[in-house]
């Protein structure tokens, strides 16, 4: 069970890492895309991922202030590396921006679609282990990630047909 392994602050750290990776992926590819519509989609997704990161960061600060616990252990290299490794090969793999540079538009879209699905699944898994404001934020972000997914799928259909 996740609740036995992670507290809310650790879960928020993982969520921030995912959103940061998404931001980097989408902003990198927005700059490289020749297709103006895809560039616009990736810029929008990058902006949304940055907003999500900021939401999780704000929530984390609120929890830390409220709980008055010592979370300095999260800054230790081995703990930080551990939390990052949990998402490294999942939603937005580390180094993916470099790997995707040689890919065609459809391949990039397919990876972005998969990443959005993975985000939705991860956030759904986190809901039962959170409550109140964090649960509400996760539910809202799932809806936004679904919108990202639909945008990407619709655009993919558009360019294939």
C-alpha cells in the first residue's frame, strides 16, 4: 500500500517531479516543431504542466507549515534520488527529450499520449491515500490530464487521416 510507504509530502514530491519532466518534454518539443498546430498544443501542455507543478508546490508548502514536521530528509541525495527513480521510467522518463529528438511527429505524439495516460493512472492511484485539498487537486488534475490526452489523440487522428 502506498500509504504505508509514502506520506503526503513524499507523494507531492513525486507529483512535482512528474510535472517538471512533462514541462521540460513539452517545452523542448514545442521549440523544435515545424507544425504550428502541434507547436501550439505542446506550448499549452507545457504551460499546464508548469501550473500543475506550482499547484503541487503550493500544497506541499501548506502541508509543511501546517504539520510543523521536519522534512529536511527529503533534501538528502539518497532520498531525493529514490523518489525521482520511482517516476524516472514511468510517466516522463529521464532523458526522454533527447531520445525524442530523432523521432517523427507520430512517434512523439504517441509518447506524449502514453505519458498523459500514465499521469492519469498514477494520480488515480494516489487518490485513496490522500484527503481533503490534496485529493481535490488530484481529481482536478486528472480531469486536466484527460483533456491533454484527448487533445493529443484528436490531433493524432487529424494528421493520420
